[in-house]
């Protein structure tokens, strides 16, 4: 995978790309795979780089109520990370796809250091 082709990392130099690879997990997901559950603590930024994901809630009758669909490339539910709140809904893949799970605390430290070459 070429990280320089991903909008979030396109301006980073090779040194910085190699550093962030240490705290990113590449997940190849199938349709209907769960990305995260409602009320789960957000430890990762989820960057959808291929496919479609849906965020949804389940009502008391077991019906799925879709709140939003995300199309690649897109961050998913990043506000939960920034606000330090549990995910407000579930997320599952609408199609096969790829998500980068970025360890949020390590990514914040990376961004705060003074020598990142954006």
C-alpha cells in the first residue's frame, strides 16, 4: 500500500511515513463486517480507503436504522476520538473494503512533534 496516495499522508516525507506505519493497522474487511460498536471506546481513527461503510443504530425491535453512509476516502466517526466519547452508533461495512485503524493517541503525539514535514 502506498501511503503517499492517501489524502491524510500525501505531504509527508518517507521518514514520517515509516514512523506512522508503526501505529496503523490495515484491515481488509468484507461486506457486513463490523468496524466498531455503539458505546465502544474510540482508540483508533478509522480511515476508510476503499469501499462503503454505514453507521447505524438498532431500535428495540431489532431494526437497523442507518444514520449515514461513508464513501472512500473518508474518516469515520472521528469526533468520538476528539471529544473522548464512546461511539454513538454502530459501524459496519456496506461493501468489501479497506480501513486504516490509526492509534489515536500515538497519532496525536506524532502530530504534536515539531519536525513533521507536512
